[in-house]
C-alpha cells in the first residue's frame, strides 16, 4: 500500500502532501458546476477556517494557511494540527439589501 506511512520509515514530504491536497481540490472543483470549490480546514483545537490557500512552507512538518479574511494573514501550523479538510461547492449568499416582504401597498 504505497499511500500508507509506516512509523520508522522516511516521513512523507510536506511538499507532496500540499501538492496532493491541491490535486484533490482541483479534482473536486472540476466536478462541481462552475468549476469552483470552497475549502475549509478544521484544526484539532476546533477552529474552522475557510481557506484561500495552503502552502508547503516553512516545511519541517509545518504548512502555512491563508484563511479567507478581510485582513491579510498567514497562519503557520504543524501538519498534525489538521483534523480535516472539507471540500464543498461555493456557498451562494443572498443579495445584500432590504426588501419589503408582503407586497401589499
């Protein structure tokens, strides 16, 4: 089983891990209408972050997350802090604004 890491053998490459995550996201996005995917990452501490990107830097067991946010930020975490990645179709948000419900004048 080549995809199984066995303790005591060479550790899997962080670059390869991130490359495989990117391929998984691309595959999923290709199967959704519009060709896009929403990616969320859940960390062991219960944090749930909508992801803009994941980078293999700085390495040595760590990756850099760029969450979707109004302010630019990067979070460097150990790969072991990742509980799961969730891939889904992009959420559709209702248009902003106010509309009078009811229709009576």
